C-alpha cells in the first residue's frame, strides 16, 4: 500500500535572515516566515490534502511552522532536528566550509553527514511504518536535503538548489523505501515585496 510523506522545511527565521548558522540552536520565525507557512498551509488546503498525523522536530521554528499549517495534534521528534553544527552554532554562515560538509563539524562537537542521513532515514521510516497514509513532517534545510540525497537511487527527480523555506518534498513510501515524486517550491515574490531587505 502506497503511503505519502510531505517533508518540508520551516519558515524563515531571524537567524536565516541574519545569515547565522542554525542547527540545534533556535530562533523565532520572522513575519516573512509566518507568511511563508501560511502560503504552505494554503497549498495543502487548495489541493485538499488531509493529514492522518503530523510530526516536527523539537525545534520551536518547526513546531511554530506546523501549527500555522494544521491544527491537528502532532508529535515532536528529535530525529527530525537539523544537522548539529557544534561550536559553529550561532556564528556567521560565512564560516561554513565549501559543500559537501562530510565530517567537517565532528571535530567541533557536531554531526557527520552520514549520521544526519541515517537519523533522518530511520526516523521517517519509523513514522511511515505507523498506521498512517498521509503524513506531514516539518524539518530543516540540511536534514531534508540529506534525506533526499539518501533516496536519489529510487527517485527520478532531485532538487539541486538549496531547499528554501517552506519548500515541500512529496515522497511516496512502500516496502521501506521512499521515492521523491514532487518538489513544491512556492513563489514568495509577492510576500517578499512586503518585507524589503534591510541593509
């Protein structure tokens, strides 16, 4: 039986706006971030997508995003958290090494890339083995990207660019395998005009 997982990134946060490394540390959604989550909520409403259950990471930016999208009860899971960047947390994104990060952050108390992939995969498989058909999971950019990368061999589409705020990845799940079937990137240009970039 085919099941569907809608895995998405949270809305824009203060640290996103200020270009700060944000993994296990947290910051609140900006006004734009709230509007982005509302746009994602409208996408699900317009397409008449009803969730059997919802999950998010234990970070507040993820649960705040989820609560804008749906009012159904949800479960917070540490397995859906962002990559742990160790002592780089809260620092400028300019300090990040070139991609791929691989095990760069391990020596700074963070996670290895393979750890993030395994954690996300194990968590999402466990979610989809429950008695649900349509699931929403709100996670984070690098976590979503690494989960997607883990299933490139089963999927015919991929997202080369960075996963934007509130980007939705639609996966079909069967026999413990995920297949990426659609990438929903919202056009936030109308919303962005309301929030000019402050130099």
